[in-house]
C-alpha cells in the first residue's frame, strides 16, 4: 500500500524547524572542506616560511644539546632548559599553528555558520542501539561516506605518486646538502606536498559541500501534517483562540463600562441600543463615544448609568446612527453635530435646573431626517 501523501516529507523546512535543528547542533558541515582548508594553509605556511621555521628549530635543538660538563651533571638545570626550549619552539611554529587554527575555525563557519549547542554535547544513548547502528551502516549516507573514503584514498595516492615522481631528484639531493639548508629545503618540500594534497582534497570538497547541503535539507524536510501542527502550535488551536478572543472581549467590555460613569449622557433606543457620549470642549474637537452596545451590553450600560447618575436620553434614530457609525473612542461625524448638540444642551440645562431647583427643561425633539438621509 502506498504511503499516505499527507505524511510524505515533501515540504521545505520552516524557519522554526531550522532553528530547532541548530539548537540541537544540526548544521551542514563538510569534513572534507575543513581538511582541505587546513592542509592548504599549512602547505602555504611551510612553503613560504617553512625554511625559516626549520632553521629556528634546528638552532634550538643544537643549543639544547650543546651541554657543558657542569650542566650535564646538574639535575636542577634539566627542567628549566626543557621549558625554555619548548617555549622557543612554540614561538617558532606559532605563525603556522595560528594560520591552521584560523582555517579550522573559518571553514565550518563558512558552510554552516557559527553554532554552539550544549544539547549536542549531551550523551545520546539511542546510538548504542544495535538496530540503529545497522541502519546507519547500511544507509545511503554511509554509502556516500564510504565512496568518498575510497575516492579520497585513490586521489591522494595518485597525487603522492605524481609528487614523488616529480620531486625525486630534489629528495635524493637532500643527503648531499649541508645540514641547515637541507632542513630548510625539506620543510619547503613538505609544504609543496601539502599543497598538492590540499588541491586534491579541494576537488573532493567541491563535490562534498553540495552533497552535505542537499543531505541536510533532506533530513529536515517536513510533511504537510507537521507544518499544520506547527502552525497550530504557533497560532493556537481554534478553541484556544476562541477563549483568548472571549477573554479579550471581556476585558474590553469591563474597560468600556469603567468609562460610562465619566459620560455626559447615554442615548438609548430605548431598550436594544445604548451609546454613552462624552464631551470636553477644552480638550475635544467633538463629542466622542466612550461606550456602546446592544441588547445585554446596552442593558448593562443603562444600569451603570443609573448607578452613576448619568442622564439617559431616549432617541432611537440617533442611538442607531451613533451605534452604527462611530467606533468606541471615535468622534461623532459632522452629520450628527446638530442632533448631539441638542441632546448635550438639554443635559447641561437639566443639570443646572437640578442644581438650582428650577423647573426642568422640556426634552428636545430630534428630527431623524436631519441626519439619517446624509449619513
């Protein structure tokens, strides 16, 4: 039976999958690239400064073996002499060691970037499984690695034979040269040999690097089901999003209800819609809607208004127009200026009458045709 297409790994890895792979220490690496780079730098170093380094080492050895009778019989002189000689030798070869260290660090970074993963250092006991070991041995990756090893062996052997054949006369003449020039010449030949070998390894690395990149992406391919699960994990399930949305609505409703006591008037439908208005001529260009709602929310707005002694004005057409056209926190449109101004004027006159004990004013008659046709 064919595999379920939904489970086939045919999709490119997502950024999250790539980040998780890096966190687990999974990055593209090519040992052949690193080996070729280190050998190339070491070969260049020996070719250009190998003679000087060899002469320095020869001088250190000669001075270390030139012992007087007193020094040879003094046991306390041996350790300081060895330490001084080792320090001088390290100083002499430091340029080549430094260059090879830089090459060993930069070659992997050039391919997969810098990555320090503590999880990759943790022991993985699943690798002790015999079944898993057999699967790794007979996998395509192991076959490719075996093929690379044979190709590397044959190529290096061919280069070595050609190099020895081409440099046979120089190698044979080393025995006839004076000691110091012979040592310098040998170091230069060693550098040339490393350069020849590094060029051979560069050919293998040129094939290995694309293979490692392709293999890395293949190992991280995802199925459509995995991508769907990742999206669900990132965005949350519909049930969770619904709960979050309801919680947000509850918070917004509580915040809106806290603004009702600050309103100047609540315009109602009278039962289905309620809109709370506020106006501060010192800070506002026009009245704003601080709360609005329908049905249960409208009933709660009216309750809070009664508790806070905020006037309630019944004007169904105006309430519908405000509820429909103005968002919470928004200014009323110019088409409603006249009607809202009539309501606010009535409210201010009502407050003055209550404060002074005068007779309350007559409620204004709101003409719906003055704004419904223009809205």
